[in-house]
C-alpha cells in the first residue's frame, strides 16, 4: 500500500494527512449546520473550535509519544512527524474536551451552553473518526492479528482492503474498518436522537463516550500495536473510565440539564 497520495517532487502529501484533514473538515461542516439550526453564536463557536482542533491534535500526539517515550527520546526528529502515524484518539478527546471547557469558562459561558458545545462537538468527532481511521489503512497500521483471506471474503470485505491488509504475505484483521463501521452506526444513532424534542444537553456527548468506549474496548482486544501501561492495554483502561464518565453524565443530564434543542 502506497502511503503517498501526492508526490510534488519537493514535498510528499500522505494519505494519512489527507484523511485527517477530511475528517476535520466534514466534522466542522456538520457543526456549522447544527449551530445554525440551534441558533448558536457562530463566531464564538468556530473561534473555540479553532483552538479545540489544535489542542486535540497536540493531545493526540502527546498521548502517543508519552506511551512510546523510549523510542522518541532516541528519535527526537520523529516527534512532529505525524504523517507517519501516531495520533491517539483518546489523547485527542481529552485535549479537545478540556479546551472547550476552559475556553468557555474563560468567556463566562453558562454550564448548559458548555455541555451543548460538547454535544455538537461529539458528533463532529465521531465523523472525524469514521474518516480518519482510513489513514491507518494507508499506513498499514493499527490492524488486528492474523486471519485468512477466506475469512475476510466471507465478511464481504472489498478486495482492495483485503489486499491492503495482506502485509508481507500475512493477512491481518482490518480493525480500522471494523471501528469505522461501528462508529458509523453510532453516528446514525446520534443523528436520530439529536432530533428528539425531549433530549437534554449532555445526552449526545455521554452517548458518544459510552458507545465509543464499548467499540474501542472490543477493537483493542484484537489489535497488535496497543499502547501499554505495564501489562494493561491503555486504550481499554481509558475506555472503562470514559464509559463510567459517560454514564454519570447521561444520568445527570436526564435529571438536571436544559433541553438540547432549545433555541
């Protein structure tokens, strides 16, 4: 699989970078239509999202580097080389969420407004994940353990994906695809429930946290390149924590928060 999408001679543009960019753009496009529907202050929201995207990417990279510190201490020049891969979504979620919260507090936004921003952003994030996971495919990374071509063919997985997951003669599970499809299902559910007139602020982001935590815990059990904390897969540990946070948020939102669709 060729990782380079465009070779201009003096610079190479990687598929990984393009998928990340497309994920951000489509996530922001959804946010634009949603804040327009909800009559949210567009100028404020996109000023906030500008910083959120920056710190989400920094968080995603920092998270990955910290859990591969031995390698990067000996290869300092590789730390900014995100086009080679190495963005951890959990670091991005944490960095992005903290940016939204602190930016909103700085501008003295109400609690329910902050939670609504997180709701809108959560759908943008899952859109970005659906697209961004394909960057792992082009990099030939974040795959599962060995399987057989016949098994993948029985799942009706397209030939080009099976070919891409055949690395040095060994066929691997395309966990990037499994996660992308499961996130697409989660997105469809989010888009449906967001129109419910009784939904409260916080229910969308809490559903996202619970849904993605279940998906990632399952996917991580198949992956062979997990970031480790001693003998534990870090993504599974964080998934459990975020599921609990999402569950608490959902219960609190149901009892206390304003209506999400209030304009």
